[in-house]
């Protein structure tokens, strides 16, 4: 009877490890590094949240589309600064930013890049 419980606990531990590994992996991509640089240097982001102190990616704050030999990512990150916090959504295709916008605490949407 305890063997099925051990099996389920093992499966849950493996699933948890895979979720953490995927979350860590997407933060090591060039797309995430590009997003980090964009958010730290963009004047609109600085105007809304102040000097960026942290950019946090929630565990399920990303999406991955794999096809045609490329990895297309999208992110929903939380940006905190000296004046407050905001959420940023960004889409990447073949490593290039195709769309990015900031969502203020009040719910307003401000584009950060011109979508292709």
C-alpha cells in the first residue's frame, strides 16, 4: 500500500524539479538578458517605477514555443523600482523582441517597443 504513495511522492518531486529547472533555464536565455537590459534602460519604465531594483520572473510567468529549429519565448515579469511596481509582458521571436508593454498598478498599458 505504501509503494503507490512513494511512487506518487517521487513523481511529484520530479515534476517540481522539472518546473524549477525550466524556470531557471529561461532566465539563462539571451532573450531574458535582452529583456533585462531593455527594462533597466527604458525611459518609460524608469518614469513609472523609478530606478529598477529588481526584475522577477514568476514560476509560470513565461511561455515557450519551439518550432522550425528556434525557441520563441514570452515573459510576464514583475519590475520593482524606487517609485513602485509594474508588470511587463514581452514576446520574442528568434531572439528578437517583437512586442513589449508595461502594465501599471492602475491597469494602464504602455507600449515599450513598436510591434513588428
